[in-house]
């Protein structure tokens, strides 16, 4: 049981931070409202999306339902994967990063599954209410994902010689995201960077099962 503690404590803390912030945003901010934390470089900007991570959209109501159901299946598989990795004593870093991905996926699933029935519609003029008497803004599985982190670190214009976007303005980093998106991104990037370390022990075990010592 000790091996399960840290990964699932990580999942719990990510979910707590993600949902606490999203609840506060929904109940205290109107759509489009923002707070400048560090000038124009770090902004809390309330927006919602019907689709995938980082504010991307996906195919209307039918697409929304399909995406939510797909997320539920995917997060179930990831949760099983975390347990599998722990049972087979994979690298702790790999387990932690898969736990981050699991927590992030869970965070956004909660929004898309339940927020439609828990809150009324957020508008550009007022914040939403929790469990309003008139009911929520959508049915089960049709909620919107709450995003708030906006980091427009660099703004400029592409030079005239630049292909496709010649002369157009750009902002880096444009997508608005949430704690869950950040957890998923950190987990995926860390696995890609450290994959040789994470899978080195597993590879050695397959080559030299049962820690056999080969003498010359």
C-alpha cells in the first residue's frame, strides 16, 4: 500500500487544486474577466471551451458527447496503467508522471461531465451560481471546461519574408489553459525527455531476468 500513497496523493492534490480554482472562477468571475498577476505576461482570464485541452474546440454537441465519453474510457485506461506500473515496480518517475496525466484527465472530465448540471450559464455580465434553482446550463456529459491561465509572453509581427504568416501579428504563448492541462503537459513532456531512464531498468530486466550475474 505504501507504493500507492505518493502517486495517488499527487492525483488528489492536482484534482483539489484544479477543481478549487475552477469553482472559485465560476462563482466569482464573469466570462472574459481577467486579473493581471504579472503585468501583461501572466493573466488570469476566465474562458470556457467545449472541446479539448488549451481551448481547442471539437465538433458541436455530438462531438462534445463523443469526446467526453472517450475521455472517460481513456482516463479509466490511464488509471489502470498507474496501478499496473506500481504493481510491477516501474521507475518512480514514470509512475509519478503517468499519475500527473491521470489527474489532469480526471480534472477536465469532471468539468465536461458534471459542470453543466452543477452551474448555470456564466455570462459576460455575471458569474454563475452553484446548484441554481432553475437548473444547470446543460445536461450530463455536456459541461464546458473552465480555463484561466494566460501567458502572452511575447508579442510581435512576423517579418515580410516569413512564409504563410508574413506580416501577421503573433502572441506566444496564446492558448489559455488550466491546472489539469498543465499536469497532462508536464507528465507527457517529462516522459518524452526521460524515457531512456524510465525504461532502462525494464530493458535490463528483460535481458538479464532475475538479476542473473554473467561471469566472464
